[in-house]
């Protein structure tokens, strides 16, 4: 055995040892320490697939898309069809509006396994998001037209319609300039009307107070105060207070809930399907995953009252 071959063998053994320590740290809940070991494993052996995938997932979960994409791409360039890496990479590509790259990743999985359920579902989401992105030409004009739509053109309850009229809210865009707290402070405007308005805006990809947030660059919008829905009022607090970050969810679903400032199971159960589907890149696949997770606790997403 030559010196170079001997050194390579030593490096591979060292990499495997660092990877093993990283897995142990991960099992103990110390993700930062685990990432350090995975980094050291890759320095010893840049081709260590286990360390590369584990480190990519770490950066993926911590919203470092650039580093995560780099590692997933390295893993996928090594030959074969690493389905999990390709799917995770596709999700990151989609989140960054690289729809063609996302499609190619998912198609590679399906070429190898035409019945891969997750790849087929994600491909539908990518194609849907891609078609919306392609339609961006003239979107600003269409958006303005939507915002100028009179409130009277929408199907709203008499109570909601009358309250908005008294508050001098005439067009859809006016709702983007008021907060939930302002609406709830108005006489006879309660949670039922608020949910009705939320659902209407979510169907257009909009939300209450959006214009106020956009007018303050860098400002972090405060999460709205929500009352506890009656259907979950009797659920033990230890269930409702469980953190979303502790749940087994896909990266896409986790990021969407972060964007909506949803941190606990209780906060999630207080949301409606329309609110979730109004979030960027949150499709039917993610919705099904959320419903399944809530069902484990005997919960479901909030339904609007008739």
C-alpha cells in the first residue's frame, strides 16, 4: 500500500469516527455539537455521504439555504439517486424560486422510482408554484386591481359587511391597513367575523395589517392575540403548549409555520385551512401533513362557523 493510500484509509477512519460522534450528539439533542463533528468528518473525507446529508439537514433546519443547497448538490453529484437528498434539495430550490431545478430533482427520483409518493406530490406542488411564478408579468397591475375591489363584491355576512362599512373600509386594500386588534375593538365585531375576513384575505394571498408591516422595513410584526377556540378549550395545556419545533415535520411545513409565527400546537389548532394555504409554498401536501400531526393529539384545524 502506498503512502497516499495509507493516508486515505486513515482519513476515512477518522471521518467515520467523527460521524459516529456526531450521530451520538444528535441523539442526545445537541445539534450544534453534532454539526461540528459532521464538519470535521467532511474535512477528513469530503465524500462521506452520511456526514454530508446530516450537515445539509442541519443547515436546512436552521434556514441557511445557501450552505444546505451546496451540500445537497454535492451529495447528489456523487452518482446514484439519493432520493431524500434530491427531495430536500427540490424543496429548497422551490423556496428560492428555482422551479426548473426543483422539477429536475423530483423527476430524477421518479425516473428511478415512478411510484415514489412524496416525489409525485411535491412535483405537483412545484408545477403549481411554477405556473404562478410564470404569471408574474403584470402581477402588480392585477394585484392593484384586486386591492381596489369593493368589499360589496365579496360574499360576507351582514354583520361583517355592516361593521366594515361603519369603519369606512370600502375596498379590499383597506383591510391591509388595519390590524386584527383594531377590528376586534369595534362593537359587534367578534371572532366569527374576524375569521371570515381572514379567510377572504387568505384566499387572495393577503392578510390583515400587511400594508402596515410593509411600510416599516426591518420591523418584525407582533403576533396577533388570539382567543382559544371553544373546541380546544378543554384540551390539556401540556398538549397545547407543545412546541412546533419538537414535532416531526418536513422542512417546508416547518418554515411555513415560522412565517406565520405559529410556535405551539395550540396556536396551530387555532388557525384555519385558508390561513395556512395562503402562506407562500404551502400546498395540499403540507396541509395533509399538518392535519395528520394534529390528529395524533385528537385535534384539527379550526373550522369557520356558519
